[in-house]
C-alpha cells in the first residue's frame, strides 16, 4: 500500500479498492513460505540435508572463530589413532580432528631407556650373560630313629630303676656321702654285679652319644653318618674302660696292691654310673635343639663332666694314699699318664680315622 500511496491521484477509488484486495490475497501464500534458516521454521527430519563435514584446521579455527566455538571435552589418550570421534558441540555440524601418528623413533628411544634401566639394576642380572642353575633334591631331616633310640634308652634306665631301685638308692647315697655307713653300703653295692654291669652299659651308651654330639658340634667328621659315628664312639669308649679295668687289675696283681686298685676301680665306675644317668637329660635336649641352645647345653654339660672327674680324682686320692705310700705329685703323674694322655691320644686317632672314612 505504501507503494501505491503516491499514485492515489492518478488511480480512481474503485481501482484502489481492487488493488488492496489483490494485495491481501497475495499476502497469505507469501506468509506460508518461511525460510528454512529461521529458528521457528517447522522442518521435518526427512527434509534435512546433511551438510558436508569440513575438517577444522588451525587456519580455519582463526577465520571461523566468530561463527563457531569448540567445547573442551576430555579425550582418553590412545596410541596410533588417526582421528578422534566427533564431539557434540551443540551445532548442526560435526568436526573430525586429526592427530599426528606416533613416531617409530620414540618407541626405539623408550626401548633403549628401558634396557639401560634394567641393565643398571644391581640386584638382577637382566642384560648379562645367563647362568646355569643347578637344582638339588631337598631331603627332609628326620628325627624318628633318634627319637625311638632315646625312648629305648630311657626305657632301659626305667627297667633298671624298677628292678634294682634299692641298688640305685645305695649308689646315690654312697656317691653324695650322706651317711657315715659307707663301708656297709659299699659292701652291698659290690654284692650286686648285675645292676652294676647294666649301669656301666648305660654310661658307655650315653657317654658315646655325648661324644658323638660334641664331634658333630665342632664340625669334625661332617661327612660321616650319625649312626656310624655313634657306633664308633660307643665302641671306643667301651674299649677304653675295658683296657683300663684290665690294666688296673693286672697292676694290682703284679705289685700286690689289689686292695688299692679295687678301691680305685670302684670309685671310677661309681662316678661313671652317676655320670651316665646325669647325661640323659642333656642328650634329649641336644638331640632336638638349635645351634644357640646346643652351645649353652654343651657348655653346661662340659662343666658338669669336669666336676665329676675332679670329684673322682679327689675322692680316690685318700683311700689310695692309705693303702700305698704315694704323694700328691706321683698321683698327678699317674693321672696324666693313665687318665688324660690316653683320652687325648684316642681322640686324635678317632678323628683321623673318621676323616679318612
């Protein structure tokens, strides 16, 4: 109508009315044609044309910064991925961002770095020359035989205690000198040869076993079996006291001092019987103890053995001096020649024999 306003002078009134009606009729179809770019246009999904995806580069980001804003979203790092999935930015188009492919030289540098780190490890030989490892079959150490042997030894002593209890009481009474009736008790003890022989056998076994523990503790005869060493020690100890008994008996018969030699033999074997009984608890503890406990037990037991031998020498000196005229120096020479020297000699010979075996 604004276009026809300047021409109102030249157009008549009926024409003007017709022109207005014509404009009203033409305005309705023009209103129905709305631009698809407008936000209020009802566009169906079937009529939307997919726009081509244009890769975004650094130059295009600078030029199109006024038209598009990229949203920052966290992307998990992946190796050897050329493209990243399009990110929803709220726009009608999607963008694919190209990433550079990992260089092969970086993998080689990483591999060389790992090799240098492993080669510098002071505890593991990663890059050195491989060594050959030898395997040995583990042999479990069994104590069953030793346990049953100790049980048998205790059972042996229990039988002696059961059947010859009176003899053991007299033996301890005479050894510790708790009564003045020593001569009478001595006669009773001498009249019982069977329990005396059984207790002498107990001393030989327990003493030989104790010597076996001493040898193994000090590292001698390490390659020799325990039972072979035990048999050798028991046999040598029994041979020593058998030779000593025969030698004293023969000396008393030759020099007509049988009373003095019998008294000395009685004191020696009396001390041995008590020592064999006192060694039993030490043998049990030494059989199943560690290195530290064994050291303590061996120290205490050696002190006990030395006290027993000192007691034997002191007690035997008085009766012998009464029977024969002998002074202390001569008696000391006898102890060195017939008691200490043979033991040291036999100990040396036994060690050499076991080392050869």
